[in-house]
C-alpha cells in the first residue's frame, strides 16, 4: 500500500537528513513525501522582531526549496510535494498527522528562524501526532 510521509523541514542539517530518509523510504515502499516548512513571526518579550512577514516567508520558502532540490535530483522517481504553511509548527504538524502514514523529523533544528526547535517539536509530536513519528539523528 503506498505510503504518505510528512517530513518537517526547517533548513537544518538534521531536517535535511530526515527528508532524505523519508524519500529513500518512499522509494522502497511507494507513495509520496510531503516536505513541510512551517513559519511564523516570532515574538520576543511581547515585541515582534523587525523582520517583515514577507521576508520571513521568503526565507522559509527558499530553505524548503533548497532542501527539496537537494534530494529531488537523486530520487527523480519519488513524488515529493513541498508546502509552506504559516502557523505554529506543532499545531500544524499535528493537524496534518491524521492524513499521514508517518512523520519524519530531525532531532534538532533552527529554532529561532522558523520556530522549529525540533528537539521539543519532535517530543511533542511523538505524544500528540496521530501517526508514527520517526526522529532522524
């Protein structure tokens, strides 16, 4: 049965390894990979950072595209679909989890940029996702 695998991408080396694992897995079992980057405007001490939403979105889109392009050339037969979502990473990924057969994340990542502090995100997803969660080191 084809698998739907969600890979959380935040631009870190760990998330790149997670995407590669997901693509290699889907190449063996069939299915597709959804490469997902969740971004938001971080607030610190009650103040928004001086970076505009459009700049944050552009950076997030670029890092998602870089991650996908890095594996797409090696695995041209695998259906990899990228998606950029604005929101809070745990809420968004938990929301996607009922539609996935598996979720794959890196064990740590770039917390300040996209809000994806993957150590804590992975832990929360292990407890709340409605599909198996694999944490790649």
